C-alpha cells in the first residue's frame, strides 16, 4: 500500500513529456503513457483521476518536466478508445468544458463484475442478501481485491450483473442491498 | 425489463434491513475508533509538553469512548445472531419443503406399484412359476442321467485304462542303476 510506485524508465526521459511529432514515435509515446497511467492507478488503487491535480504521475519534479493538460487528454482519449477510461459526468461534460474527473479502469466494470461474482461463489453467498456497504467496507472482504472499491464503480459492476440477470439490487438509497442468483 | 416480478422476497428485505442496521453500527464503531486513536495521540503530545492534566483528560475521554465501543460490540453481536437465525430459518424452510416433495413422490410411486397385497400375490405367483420350472428340469434332467449313467461310467473306465497304457509305453519302467562300484 505505501510502497512507492516504481516508475518506468521512460519517466526519467525528458522527451517523454513532450508531444512527439513523428507519428510512429507519437503512437509509441501514447502507448507507454497509457500503460503508465493504468499501472500508477492500479498501484495506488486510484479509481478516478482529476486531471487538474498536480500529482507525480504527470509531473516529474526531479526532471522539472510536466505533461501538458492537452497531451494528458490525448492519453485519456487513447485509453477511452480501449475502454479503459471514461469521463465522469458523461461524454457531454467531456466535450463541453473538457471534463476534469476521469474514471481510470485498470479493471473494467466487467472485470470487477467477474471478481464480485467469483467472491460470492467462493464464500457460498449465492441466494443470500448482501448490503453494498459490506461488499466494499465489511470485514468479510478485508484483504480481498474488493475491499475499498469505489462505490460508484461497484454500482457499475453490479449493473453489468443485473443486466445479465445474475443479480438484483433493491432497497433505498444509501442502504441498498444486492441478491445474487 | 419488467418481464417477471422481483425475485426479492419480503424476507430478503427484512434481512437487508437487519444488515443495514449492522452496517450503521459498524460505521459508528469506525468513527469512535478514529476518535480513540486521536485521544491517544493528544495524550502523548500533552505529556511531551509536560501538561499532565490535559493528558489525563484525553485518556479519560478515550476510556469513555472505549466503553461506547464495548456496548456497540454487544449490540452488533445481537444483530448478527438475529440475522443468522433468520437466514438459517429460511434454509430450514427449504429443507422441510424438500421433504414434503420427496414424500409426495414416494407415495405416488407406491400407488403405482399397486399396494402391498398386490405385491404379495405377485411374489406368490412368481414362486409357483419357478417351482414348476424346477420340476420340469428335474424330470427332463433325471431321465437322461438314469439311462446313460452306466454308459458314461464305462466310457470313463476305458479312457482311464488308455491313459495309463500310453503312460507306460512312454515311460516304461527302467531298470535301476547300481549305486555301488561293480566288481571287475
């Protein structure tokens, strides 16, 4: 949890932070940045990125190099095409003022859905009722990948299962529960 | 959607309510734990500054919060016991239902078999038929053995003599080899 993130070699390479003009190099640059963003968020278990935040992801203080906001958006766009990013607030917000908060899916909602289903299967909780709170904050999931999962992302994952008819969500806002079939 | 009515029963909703209460208590405990940790920190700081009175105050507050924690622990246990009982009762209900189904099917099969009397009569008829068959076999089998028994015995004696003869020809009795030195 608190181990520092191991940055890849290119992070110490100043041109990495400058948009390359050569098409091939640019593509390679985008690919490397995408991988870096995913790995960074996975390591720190960040589910959302705020593009205006001055984190050490886009800003290498040792090199005094920073990836420009427009270039960061390009990386996000690259991830979006791969289904690994999504602007919180929908595409409308993205095009209007360029959204600031982005979901980074180092694990997509489908992948989370599979994880949830797997855990429910393993612990023999099919047919039982679980609160959404206990799925991410309860003692039962402590130590598993599910613990600490963002609740909005959990909702996304669960709706994948609901669509497939594998689960049903019920209850009032703030105290919702889910039943798995 | 709306194809079928919700697969969530009233009992599920009841269990959800119980679990929501448990979650609220859980969250409350976490809040209190944060407070107790802070009080310990404050106490340490006060001692470092040499303010023993304030440190004592912080520790007293922490003690009070810890009793709150203990009380909520008890309540949590009650809630969890009740939730387990409800869940277990649901399982038992399923078991009873399963038993009902199974017994019903058994009864149906018994009815198809026609009842105990019918089975007894059937067994009796089967035994008669088998006995009849035995008699017939004995009659047929017995006749044959009476007629040919002697002939078969004669054939066996002849074969036996033949076998001994061939054994003699193959291995005629040879003179025994002297085992002492011959006198020349």
